[in-house]
C-alpha cells in the first residue's frame, strides 16, 4: 500500500489541525513559535535520519511510500517531522488547557529528571557500540539537562502529557514498525539497538519521540518568552 505512510501522517495531523481553530483553544495563534520549533528540531533530526539511513541503521520499505525522496529520505519521512510534532504539541496544549493542574510537583520533577539522566547516561556507556541507542540516549540526556535548568515547569507538565501522547504513539509507531501489516514501514538493524521491543516498537523509539516532542515544546516556549 503505497499511501500508507502518507495516510498515517495525514491522519495524525487532521484532527489536531481542525481543532486548532476551536474558539477555546485558538492553537493557531501558536503556529509561528511552533514553526520555529519544528524547523530547528528538524535541523537536528533530519541529518541524524539521513546518516542512519545511509549507514543501514534503519531503512524504509518501498512498498509503503510513494517513491519521492530527498536526501534519500522518503517525502513521507520529512512530513513525519511536521505532522507528528504538530499533533503531539497540540495534544500537550489541549490537555493543559482543560486540565491546568496536570503536572508533577517541582521536587518530584527534579528527582525524575536526575533519575532519567543517570539511567540513560549509564545505558549509553554500556551500549556505546549500538549507534541508535547511544545517539538517542545521549541526546535525551542533554535535552533533559537543559530543560530541567531552563524550564523545569515544562518538564513537570510534559512528563504527564507524554504518558497520554504515548497512546496514539503506540498506534502510529506500531504500524510503522510492523503491527497490523505484512511487514515494517521502517526496518531497524537490531545490532544497533537494545533489541527490546514493546509489541513491534524498539524501546529507543519512545526516547526518540520524547526528545523530538520536548525539543519542539522547549524551543516554542523560548520563542514565546522572548516576545513577552
């Protein structure tokens, strides 16, 4: 099904985009900082994606995309870094709009952040020869360290909203990694990761999603703060 990856992108974006104009949410007013956050996040993630694709750390199945590529990445992969962050950031803001108390206490947030930094750093050292694990976890360590210093409130909220975002994540990423279909949309070289799967999803993908969304949110918050 050549349209599968494209349909996953469009399906992920459709409802958040439509509800961006909801009179109570008015998420469209955040499009400019979101655009900046998306572009700057892509500056990190796209070269990473290109290098890992060229090195065979992951590959894309020709059966599930239209065949239009840029820098050896399918058009749908480029759209992934626009559609998925949009949907996730929208979900984060919508949840906080309707449940403004949805956050951890700051001391708890700090303890959780330090724990994650320690665990991810330790796993990076132990698995220094597994490129997806190493790069993924190091980026998360750096990002959590920066955000915990610059905007601990964002982390206190995101730790909660991310748990909810994981629900559609498991559906979309599950399909991308082979759930419910004949073969994977994205194939992983298991010698470059921990080879631990949640259903069909490499455990590293959860950290990858965490960093991608958090980076978008953090940059957005910085842009908004500079204007106020």
